[in-house]
């Protein structure tokens, strides 16, 4: 077993309560307030352009209210700074009430001139006790600085950015992930059953309660004997529960809760339909997650492309081949078959419509991988396809990280200009627009 691949997989699969975009902001605010405490007078937030403009439509646990300002205030007054991506696990009604008032004290400063396409949040909270500062970079729980009245309390090196090209996973290829997934001792993959449990619980919450827009529930009602439609339903439902602020954590993948759901639930649903063993599911999930992580490490944690449709669908395509006993060569064909249909899909922020994207990405991945299993292969070196799957993923990553930076900045400016943060709006009211 390749220990480094195992360590990467293990470190990138972890629980996250709520959408990891706003949760990262909540976490940073919790750290800044924890540094100083007291009665808040004002809050200044320097945030990368993507987070500043792309998280106003998603609910997060502990409140009905939406928006970056509310995320900052709630994180500061109700967040647990020691809980990482589960920072909002213990929000009280009193803390939520105070956060609604404090949201008006937040001043946003979008970082339009940043060169890096990636997550950056720096929150400065002034209170009657002084000034607390916290900064995160590159991941939602990536604390790099924490200060009280100018005194450094914590300082950490940031994870390598995607644009630095220094991440350890970048040296591995699809064949390495396939061999790991098929050869690793199955007991080392037991934590992936936890991922299946966490994400199934979210999906069931949406299916049973008909949450969100009812995308997953409607698909499920009409699935009949179709395992493909049922797989789409479970994937969409998990996303809808999370976007609706359900207080169950997702098992995230590469700091992305929706990717964790989208890269797992289709395979979980299919494995149940096919009555496969836990081991078959674990190995398929391992491959799906590793491919998704490798893609995200190339397109970035706060990407121009939609990681749910791009990274997760490539993971599911690979995982579905393995779930059906396919070969390494068929995995590579499945990835090549999938890329032309998902290449360049832009990220326009977290919202209920992400469930539709996850559903469509699931359908594409399962169709293209099923074709690969039956010998259907798109020829290499056509359009966005390179000479093999690894080279195509490199091309995809370079396009997302470099060619699409300006378009992402322009889109984010337009999204930011049309936002109306005050008066604070509830998730339910937003869905009526």
C-alpha cells in the first residue's frame, strides 16, 4: 500500500457541518473573536472575490438568515473555534439573535486584485477589549494567523496553493489511484463507510422531508427500476439537505462538502441496488475520492470551474468502473469519455441549483463510464482531450487556474453588484424570488 496516498486520502475526507464556503468564513470569524472577546464595535472582512460574491444563496446551520455578513457575525458570536469545519455545531438562539444585530457592523472588502485564484479570508474584529485578527488561506479550516492587539497568538504556513503546483498528490497518476484502491488492505478503508453513512443521512433528510426545491425527492419518486435515476436522486438530495442548512455534517472531500456528497452518493446508491459488499463500495469510493481530490488540487479550492460537476463527476466515472469490476484501462477511458461534457462548467456560487448540477454530473459520469465498460471510447487528442486521461486533467486544471481567472473575477463582480444583503433575508424567502 502506498502510505502517502493513504495519508492524503485520510486527511482530505473529514466531517463538515454546513456549506464549506460560508463555514470557512464562520471559522475565521470565530478565531478572530476568540482572540479578543468583548462587545463588538465593528468588523472588517477582507475576502477573496469568489467567497465575497458566491455564498449569499446558501443556508448554514444555526440560523434562517443568509449572507456573508451573517456568516461572519454568527461565526464570531456563536461559533466554536476549536471545532474546525463543525464550527457551528453549538449555535444557541441567543447567539443567533445577537448575530443578526452584529451583521450590520460588518464591512466587506472584496480582494479583486488578488493574483491567486483561491480562498483567502482575513477578519478584523474591534471590541471594547481591543482588536482580534484571524486569517485563513487555501482551505476552509486553513488558519494561518491569529492575533490579539498586535500580538501573534498563532501563525502557520498555508497549504500550497493550486497555482504553486507544489501539492504532493500532483505527482500521482490515475494508475496509482487505481492500484491503491484495488490493493490497499480493506480495513484501512473503513473510514469510507463513515462517509457513506454521513452523506446518506443527509440525503435521507432531504428525501424524507422533501427539503430544498424537491429535486432529489421528485427524482426518487420517479426512479422506478432505474438505478441511474435513483443514484442521481440520492446525490441531489444530499446537496439539497446541506444547502438548506440541515444540522447533520457531510463527509467532505478536499474541503468540499458537496464534492464529498457528489463523489460518494451515486456509488453508495448503486452498490445497494446491486447488493454489493462493503469492500466493493469502499474500493470504489477510494478511487472516486482520490480522482476528485487530484482534480480539485489542480483547479483550486475556490475554483472558476464547478468542482461538483467537474471533479466529482470524474471521480464517480472512475468509481463506477471499479464498482463493476472494470480495469485500469477502462477507468482511464471513462475519464476521457466524461471530460468533454463537463470541461469548463463555471462556478456561480453555492445554492439549491447545485443539486441540479450534481444530478446532471452524476448522470453524465454513469453514462460515460457504462459506455467505457462496454468498449465505447472517445479517441484521444480531440478538442480538450489530450493523449491520455492524466494529460487531459492537467489541461483542465491549467484552464481553470490560469485561463479562466479573469472570467471568474468578472462573473464575481457582477454577482457582487446585484447582491442585496440588508435587510437580512431568510433562506425560505430567497426561494420565493
